[in-house]
C-alpha cells in the first residue's frame, strides 16, 4: 500500500504532493532526515513517520518546538487518520492512502509524477529523500532569495537611520537608554512607512517585522535577539557575520540568521561589554563578559579570529533549575539529590567537576540552594553567573586590566579578600589557577562547606588538576604536602558529563576518604553505568548507588539529620528523604 504526502511550505497555499511507499521516514532539517524541511524552527530529527500496510503512525522525536496533529501537541505514537493535519514548524502535512489513479499516474517504474515546480518526488523509504527537490529549490531559491531581499532592505533602512539619528551624539549628550530606544523606534517607523507609501517595499516583507529587525540590529543584539528569547536554545555561536549556530537539547544546529558584515558583529560585542566596564580592541582582542540575565559571553576578534568576529553565548535558564527539574531530565535521582542536600547541610567541601558545557555552573547553583538562609555566603566569579535565592549573599566579580594593562583584580585576589569578610560559605565559580591553593587553605582553616567547580575528565582527574593548579600559585611545595592539603580539604567530588546524545548527567559522586602513602584514596558512592545506545542514538543506562557507605554517615544524627541506609543499597528501589531534627520522631 502506498501513501500520498501533501506538504504545504511556509508562506504558500498550494500543497506539493509526494508518493511514499511503506517504510520509516525521519522528518527534519538535518542530513539524516528522509523528509527534509530546511527551516530554522524545525529540529534536525523532528518527527518519525512509520507507514505500514494498514496505518500511518507519527511520533515526535524530542523536537524543540513540538509536533502537532489537528492543533494538539502529541506525546508518544499517534495513528494518523486520512484527514489529519500535521503541523511541524510552519509546515503543514497530510498523509493519506494513495488512490489507484495515483498509482497509474506514477508510471511503470512506480515513481510518482513530478510535483509542482519540477521537484523530484521520493521513490521509496530509507533511500528516498522526499524533499530532495524542495530542499535545494526552496532553501537555495525562494527562501534564500527572500532573505537576501530582506537583508538588503534592512541595510538600506539602517543607513538612513544613521543619517537621521546620530546615536553616538545622543548617547554622549545624556539621553538615557529608554529615550534613545523611543527615538530610534519612531525614526525607523517613519522610514519604513515612507518606503511603503512610495511602493518600494519588496513584496513578501512584513513592515512590522522589518522594523523590529532594524531596531534590534541598531540598538540591541541584532539577529541574536530571537535566540536570546528562545528558551530551547542553550548556547549561541557566531562564527563571523554569515554563520550562526545554536545548541538545542545538546545538539548543534545551523540557523539561517546572518549579520550584515564584520562591523555589525563588532557593534553587538561593544553593546555587550561596554555596560559592564570591559573593552575589546586590537590591544585586547578577546574578552569574557555577561548579559543582563547572567548569560556568559566570550568574544574574540581579528586578527586572532580569522573567520571574523566570533561570539559564544552560554545561556542560563530564566529561572533557576530545581531538584525536580534535574530528576525529570534524568540528570540524577531523588536519592542522589537527598544525599547531596545532606552533604551541603553537613558543611562538606564539594567540588563539581566536568568538561566544557557539561552543566557544572548550573549544578553548582542548585547545590548552593541547599545552604540554609541563616548563613552569610560570599561568591567569587570571573563573570557573575550564579543566582542564589538566599537573602545574605555578597557577590564578587574579577576585573580585567585597563587599557594601560593595570588595575586587574584576579580570582585569587578576591578569594584572599573574602577570607576577611566573615563568610560562612565561600563559593568560587571556577578554580583554574593559583586560587586553588587559597581555596584549599580556606577549606582547611574553618571555612568548611565551600563549593567550587573544576574542569576535569573524572573524579580522579580532579586530584591531578588541583595539584597542577596549586603549583601554578608559585609556591614550591612538595607533592606530598599538596596531596595532604587536598585530602584534608576536599570531601565530595561530583562529576557531570555531556554524553554522546547531548544529555547532561551526573556520572559519579565520589568521596575523598584520606591519604595512604603518596596516594589519595577515593570511593564512588553513586555512579552512572551506560549499557548502550538505542535506535534513536539516545544513551541507555542507569544511575544509582555502588553499595559503598560514606565515612561520615554516623555524623548525620549528631547534626540533627537522618538518612535511611537503604539509600546506598544498589538493590533498593525505594526513594529516601532526608529528615531534619524537626521532622524526626
């Protein structure tokens, strides 16, 4: 039995019809898709269509924007009725059994006729790229042509705006940001209306959308504004003016967004770094900064960046993730969360380790939420990112050198200073140099309960990294003395990793138990065991206790806390809750 696929592309009314044989078809914008829909709001592997002799079934593949059937979002496998309307991004689809007439029209070779516009139609499953014709024709033709026209119109209006509105003069003369934006919006609207009245606005371009694009590029983050607001985007990577990638659900996707030229990207960088007192120029061609919402920004410009000005934005959720969010995402389990809560309340010194983009800062922020509201917390960061809900928090941020190369205040300087600020807890955003020695000394001299992050590939690697960073402090200490400091200071190491399917998981919670000879002794309390990968490329495994008991377990009751020992039993499936003194019988 064959099926007809009627596909309506964005901005069109007439559907294109394709003939599909029984089989499995991935729908999306990526190279693995058999039904290719090359649009930015469609995931690379968006949905799965399964055609059999008696049914057509559809399943969403954890897409960023969801899959809708008859206007309702689907969750799981849905059987499609012949009249069901499927919406994927801005595309509309309908799958129905092929009629005999269609089969006759297909010809002797079983191929369907050409669709409107001459695009070749699929000839079967698995080996058939259903949108092979539309992909090349529409992305390289209609869509890119319209995008080019919009960019040209935007550039012309921007030039006219700069002529009518001297942004630099207004800024220097003391006009505040709200007043500047109001004047810019008014002038942009005037220009667009004038172009529209003269009949020079190209067909297919919405005036309101054009006004917004011009405004964003003139005063905000240009093409990046929409990505900043998109909660499914976790990272934005600008590789020069004509290539913008994003990360969604741990996967990289190329967008169709572009800047006008290198100067447009440089203007965005200036707009980011200026409000926080940082600079970027030929003498300082790279900078770390942050957005108003705390998102981390790194920028590097020519001559160091050969492909043009490059921006990397690590976004953070608009609301702090909770324990329930971590459990729902599969990052860890309820029992692991309760154990870590007990460790924070016991004032254990904790290091969160992992690779780049593994979620260390997010996890550190979550652990910080377990600190009692009665304690004074001092945070030290290179660029302030942590968002703590406690009332008594002092935030310190490092400062780069000025244009003369002076005035720098490093993480190490701030760690030393915060020891004089009567902190109950010290939280260092990341240890990457000599500040590791000062952090270890603080942990060993009464500032227990401190937290920090370290780049490392495993819990054992954390020890080696700490040794190296202590040596970077310039203190010529013997190896055994350094290891004694580490063994005495560090209690718990949590290792988080970004797996091959893009998911982020806590893969180990380890306890540092002491020093035997020259070797630091550790034991894994919880661990993630990967057993394989499913047919969709998702990692399959389980996270749970190893059977080892923490050496400080007996101290819980003396601190008014109680945990059921079953929490560390690998055979137990029961969820355990931490009980405080007020809750214990």
